[in-house]
C-alpha cells in the first residue's frame, strides 16, 4: 500500500438510510399506511353531504361531522397514555383495525345514526393513530433517521390531497358514496396487517431510549382520560342538541355546555377564554380559526350538494384547491414573509378568512352562482395557511422549553373544541331559521353571517399574542 494513501475504514462506509435493507419493509409500510390514511381522511369528508342527503339526515349532518372531532380528542388521549405505558404498537394496531371497521360500518349505513356511529369510531381511531405514529417511528428507527421518516410521513399526504377529494367525488357521482367507503376499507386491510407485523420487531436501540417513559412531571401534566371522556361526551351531546329546536334537544345542549364549561379549562392554559396576553391568547386563536375553517368545510359542501345541486366532483375539486392553497400560503409565510411579525400575519390571515366567509354568505343568496360559495373554501385555506403556522410559532415562543409538549397538547385540544363549538353554533342558527320557516338558503346565509365573528375577533386579538 502506498504511503499516505487513506485506509478505508468504517467511516468510509455509507450509513444506512430509511430505504436501506434493514428499514425497507418498515419504511414502505409506514409510507403506504400514511398515504391511505391521508387518502381516506381527504376522500371521506366531501362524500359525507351526499351520504347525509341519501339517508334523509341533513339536519343531523353537524352531528356526523362533529362527533368525529369529539371522538378524536378522546382517542388522542387514550392512545397517548397507552403508548406511554406499553409502546405504540398496540394503540397504533388497534387504531388501524378500527379504521377498517369504521369504513365498513359507514359504507353499510342504513340510517344517519349508523353513519354517525361510524364517524365516531373513526374519530377514536384517528386520534389513536395520530399520537401513536411518532412513537412507532421512534421504536423502529434510530434517532438519526427519525427526522427523515417524519418528513416522508408529511410528503405522503401530498398526492392524497391532490387526487383524493375529486376522485371520491367522481365515484360518488357516477357510482355510489358507499363505494368510496368500501373501496377505502379494502385498500386499508393489507397495509394495516403489514404494519402490525412490522411493529412486532424489537425497538431500535441507539441509546436514545425511544421506548422509555417520559419524565414523571410530563406524564402528570397530561390530561386524564376522565376529563377527555367528559369533553367528548359534552361535545357529542351539544352537536345532537342543536339538530332540532324542542325542549328535549335543548336539554341535551344544556348538559353538553355544562360539561364543556366544567372540564375544558382543565386542559387549557389559565386565562384562555378571557384572552390573557401571551400563550392563552394563542391557544384561543387556534380554536377560533380552526372552528371557522372546519365549519366552512362542513356547511358549504352540504349547501352546495343538498340545496344548489352541485356535482360531488366539483366539491371535491374545491377540497383539493384548498389543500394546495393552504400549503402554498404556508410556504409564503415561512419564506417570503419570514421577516414580518408573526402576530401581523395572524391578523392578515384572519381578515382573509373573514373575506372567505363573506363569499359564502353571498354564494348562499338566490340568483348568485353556487361557485361563488365554493370559492370560499380555497380562500379560507389561504387564510389558514398564513396564520396557522404563526399561531404555533407564537405559542412555542411563549412556552418554556420543558413545557412545549404541554403547549402543543393544549393547541390540539382547543383546535378540537373550537371545531365542535363553532360548528354547533352555526348549526343552531341554521336549524333555528328552518324551524322559524325561513328557506334553506336563508338559513345558510344566517349561519355563514355568524361565522364572520370568529375571524374578526381573531384579527382584533392577534396583537395580544405578540412575541416580546
């Protein structure tokens, strides 16, 4: 060997990546599962208004949409506690199995109540999967590969966001909405089984301790299952109560409100509902903006399909445009507008959302083309893309490093609560107008007018979230 020539050694050997032989099966399985999870999530939502119409359950559509969110809150807490105790394999496996089951339950629905039950179970499954998947990656990969896997998981939603909603619309329009659910169930079975097999392998051992329990103080800060159960129950009772206007339904609303008022503060920073400066305000803003956007995504497609007779494929295209524009606006705020104060971008995004709601109001008027209302969905996504990352950044800015996990949990919780509460309020206005004899389009116009309040309130309160 010539003097001075470097001797090949272990450092010269390329380190295995996520698609190298030891990880090929796991990486492929995770990617396929996440792809189908995204496809199912994005394909099912635009199909629900058609299903509700065919099952003569349009008045209960808010319950169908809202019970998914209520159940996901409980599923997330349940999955998190279970994963802390025994690792992610069991809650993730159960979540995937429930995903298949709920698709079959929803596909075979003979009534709106069966569809609501299917969506509730789906919410449980989605919550369990969401909090378990990161832990599962930690069990299967060494620390240096985990960021790459998390990036791959995010990328796996790109194609579903582009093709899922319009494809589901085509199937529902030309065949049946049931075929969407049955088809997704068939596609999900084999990846779910493969995921269980992959997760039976021993956890990756790189000294990082991925399967270790979190610190005792962090576990203590996590919400108890009882509180999450009461919140989910309160949210579900409230959604059912606003479907009709009589004494019995109002009693359900009253019980739901009491449960939310009593138990929600236990999961949120002190001062959230009075918009105390700093973290409480950012958590409040997440609930208001998410609630507005979720309600627009729920009620605009319902109006377009049931009252304006717009094709399901057109609604699916609106969902796809929303996903693309959300991602584009998020990129703009993170790159081109990175030097703008975050609270100012929250204000701009909220005003864009208010403009989108105004479009929905105009689009619900007689004589106005229904595509005006359809345009409110992608415009609302632009507003969310601008402000949502900024709310997260401001929240973490106001949090101590050892409390950032708790902060993220509070943001997620209030996002779910905001979606349930805002949808319930808008649905109450809609059904009250119908009970008073107003036409359906008049009811939708009143409900959308109510939705102007949350984004305008966000625009006014954003300065209280300013980073110092």
